[in-house]
């Protein structure tokens, strides 16, 4: 693959954009791809470009910020460079000025573009005293990313920001972290004594010293008793900050191992910036085993787990910032416990995995496959009780799934509503039934797979926490799948943070029994009305990802597999999956679990089903939809009832999954052969 990477800023200035670009170049070299960088020229480069060629364009510095360079190269000039490289795809790193011309150049050549959103430039404009420019800059940002083939966003808040300006083709692509370089083992007591000879607690900030980082907010903690403030970084605001924070230790720019040593030697890391799309230094602090206090806005929302790896304080509330820092500096035991969980929370986020995801996004943009693969089996945290030997840093080995007692937990989606494929009238198959069969047919030992499905339509997180998950533990399950939350999230006054925390506590208890857990992010049809709830779903799913990492659970991230929720995957009631949708979830889950040949089995089943036929059977007009589905739903709501009232679990006990003796393959697999404990009525 020939890749052109176009960057608004580059070496010798090291910042988040440059760092991510260098990691991408290194990974492309490892995978044997041919890369070329187009960037502004701003000084000599003494860093390896990992085999990539660089075209450095004449540029000029911004008057108030000389580290930022602007180049006015024309689209024709950029197109000429892309054509000469014979580019297959163009990577736009934090595009804005040069990136806009890059989009136009690529379009003129028919080359797909992948735009990586990393800098909230309109917010920066406000911090630099030109708030009147923000609306125009926001419009330009939206126009640019709408033109790109794909946009990669580093956090759920960044996705929300982009969606607010009409960007649609968005994929989550987070940032990796070097957990070997950034490690608690780098802590240096001699360095600490040099900075704080009186033995003070070290509270530090790392990053650019510029208005958009709001470093001046550190004045709220500069005079805390027994605390020494450490500021690491350079930028145009340094002189003013040194006057404002006279007792702080200003260390200047640090990089590489020197930065890793300083980071690990801190006791608490603080980042007050509210305009961060991700915040890589927060992730590096977590990897260093340092608890974090950060503002509850932007990228840190996805990185910091309240009361586990640190604290998120109310944006702009400096009293709350001070209280959160004081909470950690005054409690050695809590600080150590948070530090251990901090380190565990970033395990499995290495740049190699993120690099492969990036290449997957390139391939999606080029049309080589429908969507990137982003199933994750998260590692077991350091401080967790010893679970069963579940996937530590990758999906289980495809040699032979080891689970023999699988229990599915959830609502109507897991019950299988509307999946009538080869089922008697009034009964449904569903993705969990299909997954149980896949586990059974791919076993290489004689021991059978037993399966229970505790799902009931209309159930909520509280039902899963108080009834279904304890029942799964009582059944001595060794694998439990959890897909729950959508019914809560579309309700009035839903709190996605509280819902995810409640579910997380229950999953943690289940993991302590040694049971493996497969979490599935909540999802809904992508229709205009769904936008009312989109933010809730994003927050809830972001917490589920953190939960997966913290508990060592496996994760099927449907947000990262948008084709799983395409319009043609939904049944005629427009809120449940049809047979095609259930097949897609089942095979995606099987791949996360490491089921042998799951991809090939899924392709085989797809080959013997006609998606258009599935869609044709499950589409009705608006009038008929209102009569069949909307009116009965409204009637139940007015009566205070739900579709699941009076119904029990679909399959209340662990019963063997019967595999046909001929084992004809997935296309002919029958459903699991136990009648439900309480037979569900046909969907209304």
C-alpha cells in the first residue's frame, strides 16, 4: 500500500500530532507499506522517518505562536506529489489549512482520504482571544471532514463534536501508548529528592504551555500544604506562567526516557485543559502508574475512571480541582490503589494494535472491506482477583474454545425477537442461540456445550444486575455475554454514567467467580429520531470500554463495526434485528471469542442467504408499521405495561446444545433444542 501522510505540523516540533504521525510511519514500515510525508518545513529533522520520504513545503510561523507553521501550497502542487507517489490513500493528520487543499487534491485524483481529527481549532481560537472567529472555523472544520472519505475521532466527545457539524462517516480511533517506556518502574527517587528536597508530594502537569491548555488553572493547587507543583513543557505562555506560579518547578521540554522518568516520579498528574480531543499525556501518566485529576470535558472523559484511576472535576470549578487533588495528596493508600488501577487501565493499548486498526481504516476507505475490525479482548488488571485464564491481551486462541457453560444475559435483542429463521411460529432464534451453536460445532472434544438464555424483552440494567447476572453465577457459567442498556438509555432522565457504573459493579463481582464475560456495546438503528439519544449511548459505551479493560472482559464494540447496525439489518418493527442482523452479531462475537474459522463460517452463511430477501420480508410501509407496532407500543405505555410483563427467561436452565450428527455447517444449523421456560408471545 502506498500512503501519503499530510500534516499541518511536523518535526522538529514534537506535539501530539507529530507523535501520532511518527508512530504511524513506524508501523507502516513494519508492515511493509510505502509512506510519504507532506508537511511544512520548519527546521532540521534529526528524527528517523522509518523509511518514509518527506516533501517539506515552504511555510511561515503564526505571529503569536511560532511553533505553528502555515503553508500555502496549492492543491495542484499537492496533487502532483500524490500522483508521483502513486498514492492509494491519503492520511490527513489534524487537517485544517494544508489539509483542506489535501482533500481537494485527493478528490481530483480519485484517491480516498482518511482525516484524523486531533485539534479543536475553534476552541483554540476562543482561548487566543478571537472568539468571533470560532463560528467560521467550525463551519470550515465541518466542511473539511464531510469531504473526507472517513474521519477518525480519538474519543466519544470528539465524535459528538464532529456530529454536531454534520460529519457522518466517523470511526473511533484512539491513541496507543508505549507501556514499556511509560512504566512505574521508571520512578526515580533521586530525581524526586532533587525537585522536592523536603519530601513534598509531587503534583505535575506535562504539555504545551499555551492558552488552550489552561495551565494557569494550576494556581488553585500551587500553594497546597506539602505539595510541590512541577510543570513540564515549553510554549509561548511560559514567562507569564512562571510569574503566576513562582513556587512551581518549571522543567522545560522533556522527551523520551527523560520524560518517562519524570512522569513516573510524580505522585499525581493534573491536566486542566478543556479543549483536548484525546489528551495523550493523561494516558502516559496512567501507564506510569500515576493517578490523574483532569477536567470532566473532552478526551479525559474516556480515559479517567472516577474513583478508580483518578478524578474528573467540574470544568472551570477550581475549588473542585483543589479538592480532588487534596483528596489524593492527603491519602497515600488511596493514591497507591488508584495508581495500580491506572496502570491496569491502559494495558493492551500498544501502538501495534492501534497501527493495525489504522491500516484497517485505510483499507475501508479504499473499499477493500466494509468496515474496520475493532473487537477487543481486554487484559486482566493487575489488582483484579485471579480470574479464569481468559484472554489477556488478545482473543482466545482459535484452537478450541474452552467454554462449556454459556449463559446469555440481556433484553429482547438477546432473546432474539424478530429472528424467525427456521423457527416455529412465535419462537425466535437470535444471535446468542447462534453463538451457542458455533461454540458447540467448533469444539474438538467430546464434552458438550450447555447453554442458557436468561434474556427477557423490555428488561433493563437493573434486571440484569439484580436477577440475570446473579443467576448466571448460580448456574456456574464459565462464559456470560451481556448486551443490555438500550431500554434504559431511551427512557426519561437516563444517566448513562450511573447505569454503566451499576453494570460494572455486577460484572466485577461475576469476574471474581472466574467466569469470562463478553460485553457488547449498546446500539440502535441509525435513524433521525435516534439522534435524541446518541449522546447517552456514546457515554454509556465509552464506560463499557473502560469496564472491559478494568475487569479483563472481552468486548464486541458495535460502534466500531457500523455495518452490524446497517438499515438492512433491522426488522419490520424498526427496533429489533432481523435474521441478517442476528447473524452479523453472532459471527462478530464469535471472532472476539476466537472461535476457529469464525470469519470463514460467517462468509459461508452469508453466501447461502440473500440479504435482500431478508430485507424484503421485514420491511413494511409507514401506515402498516404504525398499525402493527407503534399503536400497540403506545397502548402498553399508557397502561404502564411492557412487552416482557409476565414472561420468564427464554431458556432458564443450562441445557446441552445438540449438534446434528452430519454437522453440515452453519447454513443448516438448527436452533438450540430446548423450549423456553415461558414461551414468548409473538412480537406485537
